């Protein structure tokens, strides 16, 4: 292809025509063919530009964004929770079913730590086992778990309008995964704190 472009650029007669015949056989490419090849070469170069641009873009998110680490509360935040005197256990909550976790964490809870739901939305996310007693409203909240097969969640109300979600499990290494819970509340939660506890 490089030799062809050189022939097209330098001319179409004389020694170059003889050279072209040596490259292509009995007949050198016609002017029409040369123009078509020139256009094809230009088109290929133009088409390669978007691929070069896309290849330079970062496609892998950081570890904190792709795992549950970004949702974990800081030590300072958890220290403030520990100092809070008004703490009550929320015993009834529902885990989002596995097939809906990606929708819950990536869509509903992508930017917000808590989202108010309708009962129909809550049932779609938690399945048919979901129920909401009269006087309460369903909320979807962020949660982080360690080793799912060996642990469980605990949910607590902290102060007037905060919720603490802790997952305790057994394991040899620390790990954190995004999840989501649905809790029925009689107040509007303003802050969600998440923590993971892993014991050997």
C-alpha cells in the first residue's frame, strides 16, 4: 500500500508506469482505481480517529467505586454514631433480591444513600415476601456486606433521623460489597452509616 501511494503521488507515466506494471502485472491501475484507493485510504484514517480517542479514555473504575468501600462510613463518622445516646434496633427489614441488586445500587442509590419508595417499587425489589404495616413507609437504603455466606445485617436508628447498617461475618480477609435494604419507617431518614465487621 505504501509503494502504491508513492506511485500515485509521483505520477502515472514514464518510468513510474513501467514500475507500476512491474508491481501490478500487465496493467497499471487506472486513474479511476487510483482515486478510489486514495479515497479509501483517507476514509480509513478518518475512521481510526474515534478509536484512538476512545482507547485513551479510562474504562476501569477505581476499586473504591466498583466495590462497597466507597459506601463505608469513616472512622470519624462512626465515632459520632457511638457517642449518640438514642439508639434503637430496627428488627424488620428486607434485603433486595439478588437479581435486583444491580438496579438498586447502580440506579436508585448511585448518588443518594436513601430513597423513598412506593410499596409497588419495594415489592419489585424485595420480592413477594415484602410487606409494609399501616402507618409506615418503605425506604431503600445503602448497605455493605463482607462475607455474605457467614454473616447478617443489623439495622439501628441513631438519634432522630440517622440509620446505622452493620454487616458482621466470618472470614480471613477483608472484603466489601455493595447491597441494599428496604426498611419500613415512620420518619424520614437523613443519613445512612454503613460498617462491616469481619472476624476470624
